[in-house]
C-alpha cells in the first residue's frame, strides 16, 4: 500500500468511505461481508476510515467502532464529521459529538471534519450561538480530536 506522510502520521493513499456497506434485502448492513471488507483493508495496509452521523441511518459509526475494535488503536485512523443538522442549541452540538464518540467506542477521533459545508449549510457551522468551531477547537486542545 502506498503511504503518504501527514504530519506525524503515515496515511494510506487509499481510504475506505463507510457510507455504503453491503446490505441485506431488508436494508440492514450485512455485518459478515462488511467485516470481510474491513479485514481485507487492514490486511492490505488501508489505515484511513471515514464515517459520519448520517451514514447507514446512523449505524455506520457504531459498525466501524465494533469492527475496528479488534485492531490496535494505533493501527488505523478514523475520521468522523460534525453533521449539518439544524441544531437548536450549543448543548445539542455537544450531545452530538459525545454520541459520536459513544457510538464508535473511541476516546478520540484522528480526524474530524465539518460535513457538507456549502452555501446552504455554512451558517450552521458559523452560528455564534451554537459555537461549533469553538467547541471543536476545545476538543482538539484536550486531545479528543487529533486533526480538525
């Protein structure tokens, strides 16, 4: 696997997006096939995984936490994203982030992004009452986000 250096991390040039796992006819994620994909990725040197709040109706984060838990935490990098929800309060922003950590079973995210920033959503992320950026910078400062 080709790797590229990013700061102190050696990232695989190929990452796995976790938006479209194989599913059964009823729409539920096929955990056996998904586990095979993750195992093959890990065996092949893929070490970057990208999940998000909305993927698989909110189940992708939990699935990734479960499937990556059998590997040493320093053998992969997990990216997650602040969703572009219509948050009603700063507390809701905090709850969303805490839920994401809980779903994944992680103590920190290696990479954390703002999801789907566009003309239609930028006002959510820059809303002074929600303090999303300030909150995320604080999470980075205390080590719960490694790269923002």
